[in-house]
C-alpha cells in the first residue's frame, strides 16, 4: 500500500490525525510481524493502521534501546545468553540508535510499535542473537519501563525549566521590592502590597509545583522490567541488576501491577495540570495588568502581536495562549483517568492510548514554562500607574482600623469608625490619607497626628514587617532565602 493510500485510511475515519507528522518514513511490511506465527490470515490493512502506535511511540526509541542494552547485559550476567551474543546485541542496538538519530531508520506500521521495529531491525542486522533479546521479557513490561524512563528524563527537564522561571521571578522581584501596587481580593482594591511581594507569591506556587514533580518522580522510579507479560518469567533473571543499570530505585514488587499500572502517568498529568493552572493564573494577571484599564506593566513586543484591522492594538497573545492550553492539559488528565477506570488486570490494548495525552502534556508544559521564563524578565513596570491605583479604593482602611485597635478600641467598633471615615472620603472624592486630622477625630477621639504614619502607602506596607509580609525588608529577605534554595537544589 502506498503511503498516500495509507494516509487516506487514517484520515477517512479520523483515527490518528497526526500520524504523518513524524520526520521518519513509515512503511507497511505485513510479512514481517514478529507475532504472526499464530495467525493464518494477514491483518486487514485498516486494522493494521488502526492498531499501530509507531507513529507516536517512536519517540521512546532512546529509552527502549537503553532498556534493551540493560536487559541484554543482565541476561549475559545470568548465563542466559553468551557474552558474544550480548556484545553483538549491544553493538547492533547502538547502530540502530545512530540511524534513528540521523532520521534514516525505516519505521514500519506493520511492526506496530517502537519495540518490534527495533527488534526486527536488530534481528535483520545480527541474526539469531537478535531473536534472543526478548528472552525473559514481554512488550507489556518493556513499554511500561520505557515510558517511565522517558518520563523520568522529562520530569528532570521540566524541573529545570521551573527553576529557570523561578530565577526570572527573583530577577524582577529584587528591584521592585519597594514598588507599591494595590493588592486585590474579589479583584477589588484591598490593601497595598509591593510588586516584588506579588512576584514572590508566584515563586512559592512554583516551589510547590517542583515539589510535586519530585514526589511523582520518586514514586515512578520503580522498574516494571522482569514482570514479563503479567506473571513474571521462568528464566533466572536478576531484576535488581537491571534496575541498577537503568537507575531505578527498585524492581516492582508485583508483576500484575507492574505491567498494568499507569498511576505514574496520571499523577504526572495531575501535577502538570496544577502547574498549568498556576501559569494560567499568572497569565490572567499579566493580561489584566497590561490592559489600558490597568496599565500596570508593559509586555515586551516579542511576546505580543497586533491586529489585522486595528493598528493601535498590542495583544498579549502569549499569556492568552498559555491560559488556553491549561484546558488542554486538564483534558489529558481526564482522558487518562477515564482510560484506566474500567480496566481489569493486567495489560489491555486500551493502554496504547496513554502515550499521546502524556506526550502532549509534556510537550505543551515544557513550551509554556520556557516561554514564561523568557517573558518575565522582559516585563517593565509602570510605577506611577501602580501607585495611583493603590491610592484608589481606600487601600489603607485596614491600617486605620488596626491603629484604633492599638489605641484600645475594640475591633468591631474600629471597623465602624473606619467605615464612617470611608463614607466621608467617598462624598469628598478623596483618600483617607488626604483627610484633615479634625475630620478624622470626629469619628474617634483617640486619633492623633501619628495616624498619618499608617495611612500612607509606604507606612502600610512597612508595617507588615514579619516573615511572609509585604514589607520591603521582608521581601528582600524572602528573595535571599529563595535564591539560596535554588542554589542548593
């Protein structure tokens, strides 16, 4: 069947819409299936295309080869294959690895997946020794191992990108530790804070994200290889040796669970969804702050686009797209949960559907983190607009209430006093700090000249001088602690 005809089969029924995105050539080779001994009739061409996964799981090739090299090493150590056969297998696998990296490896849909493509090529290259590689294992434990190896590497990369984004936040927070802006609840002005303090809130969210990924990685780093199809193998394998060679903490304790478990993929996608939720919240604030109505910040032109009809427009397309991609990742989490919810033990073909959501989650999360880390340092603050906004909405009202409490007024009475003072300001069209002392004293006789120390924006933020507070001194201390944390990671 010609490639164009095969492509038509896929597209006609919307089976796999991106199956030809691969840079590698895909061929049908129905006469070379490694499992064909049981069957008397050839596989239907559509079924062959429908059930194949090589279009997307070929990205597991480096991990599949690494797992096979470790498996062959263990088989030789146990005397199951000879030392010469081991060397032949490893040399052959390294040649195949080179071809894959060069883009010249002939992937075959008829061979279904990355595992059988590599094994068939190995057997063609080295003969009988290639057929011995699969001794003591199954594609069931092989794929479970490959995905864990791949995801482990990706988590390490994602963790590095999170750290790079955190470093960018520290870079912008430090010079803005004194920059006053309004803090919001219900998107209404609540209390004055500093922009540096706000950036450090994002830093803390990402710290939890990094911690979740580290926890996920730890639970995932258990090796399925050796579980074979579902019950283990009769060969005298050494699973501890294979686990050590592949950098796993230990082999899986139960063979049934080892081949059918996809908790690690669901847990990762859950952690990724939380990261994307955070990035979406960040994006929402950047979108709001860069609008003409707020004008708190200016995004670099490099991360914005214009309008085809309105020449004045500067659209925050990058944060908007990241905000949108969060829904895509949430959908992958639901897809994986649904995929697994009704599967009996052990492996089922359903699990072929675990890879595309997982791969897409990693690809999009990686891209979002990268572009965010590049975008944050290029933000410029509009200090005057931030300060002017903090002056609106009576951001220091709570400070006046706290002042009255310190003077001996019960909080509920102080709350009422401040409410009356705010009502006066609304009528006059001014801020609390702009009232004259006699005007304030009509509401409480305990109010004195020192009240203006707390009614200023600087006085308000400076008064929150405790760990976790918005006082510039505390923000700088938090930045220093955060930098030490990143440096020691």
